[in-house]
């Protein structure tokens, strides 16, 4: 009888021990389940690094754009500071000398010097690079006029025939450097008793003579002007 009770008691203890072992095993299995079954946090180190990288890219792009704007503004300031503005003005009276004189004057009203590549003259749909030729086309034979004055000068060497009778004065303009605020007299023809007929013809036609000026700044930016305020930027003077 005692042996039976002892066997029953041992069986009960063993059963309890088995139950405890099974519960511990289940608990251990639950604690060692794969991480994929557990809930992950949204703000991970990988996402933080990605966010910081995007911020760095945005800041770099903004810095580049700001630098571009500053460089562009500086370039415009330099361009404005060195920008020439050429125009051709014509008149028929010299106020300084107080006499009648037909003039064509090239002036630079811009803020920087100009390298004059050429001045071209237009009259009756024809183009001329030589002002003598355009005066001959519109008004009188300049070559015959100067030949006549030269003959008179040779006959009267003691008299300044050119000054007294009215010499045609011209200036070369090609590849000239014209500083800001300076002027270049392209053509001068004063009126005298000897040349009234020729002078009057030029005076009537001078406003019909159009000009075309091609020039560049010191920064090699080139412009084409009609001599009367219409200026456009071009690649180069042809």
C-alpha cells in the first residue's frame, strides 16, 4: 500500500515537472521568434541617412544657384561698365569756329571704349566704305574738286588754297579705339565763296546718307548700330 502511494506521488511530481518544462520551452520559443514577425520602427538609421543625404543635395543645389546668380549679376555689371554706345551726328554749322561747315561726327556716348571695326555709308540703296565715294555719288565729283584745288595751290604756293577755298577733311575710322565720351570727325566741309554750289548739294543730301557702324567692346562683345540709336548685339563684325 505504501508503495502504491509513493508511486502515485512520484507520478504527480513528474507530471508537474513535465508541465513546467513545456511552459518554459514555449516561452523560450516565443522569445526567440524571427525579427520579421516583430513590428519594426519607421525612423530607422537607413532612413535617417537617406534624409540627410537629400538635405545635403538640396543645400548644394541652392548654393550652386546662388553662386550662378551672383556671377551673372557681376558679369552684367562688368558689361554695363564697359558698354560702348556709338552714333553718328551730322550738322551744318560749327559753333566753335562760328562758320558754316558740314560735318559727320562719330561719338561714343557709352560707359566704355569702343573698337570701331568699320563705318559703312548707305545712299540710294548702295553701300560705301569710303566717304569720298558716297559724296561723289550724292553730290559732286570729289576727285575733280580736290584736283582743281591742288592745281590752284601749286600755282599760288604763298596762299593756303585748301583753307581759303574749302578743303574736304576726312578721318579713317576702321580699327580705331574710341574712348568713352570722345568724338571722331569723319567728314568736314566748310563753306566758302569757291565751293557754295558743292556745299549746298551736300547740305541737301546729308540727311539722306545713312550709316552703319560695327564695333566691339574690350570684352569682345560686338554691336551693330545704324548711327541713330538702333543698336543690336551680334556675334562678330563681318
